[in-house]
């Protein structure tokens, strides 16, 4: 297990370096001058001397490889650079906004697992039954409806028609815990609709596959109680693919909650990324993408380790 953990950790570090390098190169190859963009006002071209001065102050006049080395040198010291727009440290902005996005995704994942796991297991145990048919149809609908449509309908029904919740906004947890969780419920539930459908389908398929294995059939033939078989033999083996799929979706949601945060006015990391891209703010974009990449790789590393703990055969694969 130690050798497996070390090998996966080294692969994760390599992936983070590769992603950070690719994003750095792609952003710097996009046509346009950030210094000129920052100084442009009302469509009037800025003074060339002012542009040259700003480029020198921001380090944009340095060779690309020098900027690349400075970038990674700063990262190794915990410095993500400063914004080209207001010169605020990028790390502080990420530290402020990232927990909000993680809280949104984490709440959505808990909702999805709380609904998808038991429903998927029950549907697999009574395959072809009424619950199985209804849940399969509902999950198909949930997967086919775009997230912004779900969010808009949630606002229309629960905020405007029924008045059960606010249409959007954000209040800090320390300021008003009850209000904070009330505002979190609808955006998290919007994300959980599609994710819960995925969890349901993967759980159902995985449980059906495990139920057909020889050791489960042997336990049934010996008269082992059904509850014991489900707990000890089925769920333990069926959870591995569910964990993998959920982790992959959580990683994609880190950069894919833009519409949800926009619809519900949730001040997370995704909205910050959109603003940074529009302004061609290199340090902000690089810092945000690298933070998302690190979290994505970390999630997959944790899932790999959990997968290996649940199934020892994975360690020697």
C-alpha cells in the first residue's frame, strides 16, 4: 500500500506541473496585450509609452521562459502572483472564494449521495419493479435537463411562487448561520439533481453486477441473511465505481459551477474565473486554474487510495 501511495502521489505531482505549464503557455499564446487592454478607455488606444511602462512594471516584457521560471518559483513559495487589474494578491482572492465553491459542491455531493445511493441499491435489489422503472425515468430526465434550466425553475417555483426560499445571494456563515444554509440549499440542490441521477445509475449498475458474482450467490445458497449479504459483500464492492464517478464529477464541477453561481449570485471561484478571463489577467487565470487542477488531482488521488483500500487487487494492477 505504501508503494502504491507513493507512486500515485508522484503521478499527481507530475499532472499538476503539466496542467500548470499547459495553461501558462496557452494563455500567453492568445493574441492581445494585457497592458494595452488595462489602459484602454472608451475604445481609445492608450499611449505607447504608458503601455511599455506598464508591461515593464508587470514583467510582461521579459522573455517567456523567464516569466515561466518566475511563475513556478513563486508557486513553490506559496505566491500566486498579483492581479494585473488591482494588484491584489491572487492567493488571497482564491482563499476567499474557493471555500464557497467547495461548500456548494460538497453540499450538492451529500444531497446526491443521500438520494442516489439508497435509491440505486433499492432499484437493483428489485430490478424491473415499479421503483426501478420510475427512478430510471426520473434520472433520465434529470440528466437531460441543463443545470441553468433546473436553477431557473427552482427560483420560479420555490422562490417566486411558493416563497419558501430566497432567489439567491450570499451571507457569511459566521454572520447568520440559518440564513447562510437557507441560501445554500437551492444552488446546491440544483447541482445535486444531475449528480444524484449519475449516482443512482452507477449504484444500480454496480450493485447488479456484484449481485451476479459467485461469492454472493454462494452466500445466498448458504442461507446468509439478505441484510448481511448487502452490507458485507455487495455494498463494499459496489462502492468503488461510485466513488470514482463521484470524484470525477466533483472535479469537473469545480470549474463548471459558473452558471449556478451566476444564477443564484453565489460569490464563488467560478465567477472570479470568468471575470479574470475577460480581463486577460494572467496571474488570476493561472492561479485559479492551478488551484482547480490541484483539487481535481487531489480528489482523484484520494479516490485511488480509497479504491485500493476497498479492493487490494488494485494495488498490484
